[in-house]
């Protein structure tokens, strides 16, 4: 009888150890989440079988949701819509796994907030364009008005790579910042000629896109002649 009990114990030992490890991991996850270490939570529970451990999926959803809110707000241009889609799928999976479990934690608050986000990828793209254009335009305008022309040039280069803001806007601010930086009295003839040619090229490419831009470009061309 003793041998049989020992055999059963040894047989169940791996499962007991796994259960203990999971409890410890979930306890650590709870602590890391409330410290705001959301990526750490995701990393801790990576590879878990969520079909067997819905609580682990719950914490992953909460952590991904927190990261999503932050990244979506800070830089929608670089945000991947698949993260939003995946989170919604995870919530549906969690609800299915815990449908009969009255003690399961609710994700109602998360679902309510997610309803405010674009429901489809097309809606997301439209919103991204609108918000990104407005945000990037504001950054260029503020940097230019504060006479931080180096910042304008840096932003223009960055936004050109993003390919969100319309090219004629980016190029306008880039040229005007370069023009403001140059000292017309001390600049060499070749420097002024180079900038003059860039303004001429801009005029040929984007004339009539914005009447105020046209007026500023014409004034710069006259000064550089």
C-alpha cells in the first residue's frame, strides 16, 4: 500500500510542481501589474496554456490593454491595428473559458473602453490619418513659431519617413526653416543659390496647394535672388 501511495505521489509530483510554479507566477504577476510593469506581466505569462489557466489570460489582457492605451495615445502612426484586434479576440476567448465560472473576474470595464476604439481596420486607418496629420502639423507649427528651426528640420525628416502628412506641408516647413536659419548677408552665393533653386522647385511642384504658402515662397524667392 505504501509503495502504491509513493508511486501515485511520484506520478502527480510534476503536476503539483507546475501548479505551485503557476501560483507563484500569478502572485508575481499581480504585483508587477500594480507596479505598472505591464510588459513584464506579458513576458511572465508568455507560453502559458490559457485554456487551462484563464486567470493568466486575464492578467495578459489587462497588461496588453494598458500598453495599448499608452501606445495608441502617444504614437498612433506606429501603432499596429492587429494589437487591437488580438485583444478583442483574447477577451472573447476569456469570456468563453469562464462562462460558467461565477468567480471569474470581469473585463466589462476594458470592453467598454475598447468600444471607443475603431471597430475595423479601415476605421482605424481613417482615424490614424486624421489624428496623425493634425498632431504632426501642430508640432511643426509650434516648433516654427518658437523659432526652433533645428527642431523643425528634424521633425520634417521624421514625418517624411512616416508618409502621413502631405508632402507639400512638410517640404514647406523644411524650406522655411532652412531659409530662417541662413544669414543672407553672410551666406555665400552658392548657399543662397542652392536654397533659391529648392524654393523654385517647390513652387513648380506645389503651386496653388495653399495660397499662404505660395505667398511666403514667393517672398523667399525674391529675397534670395
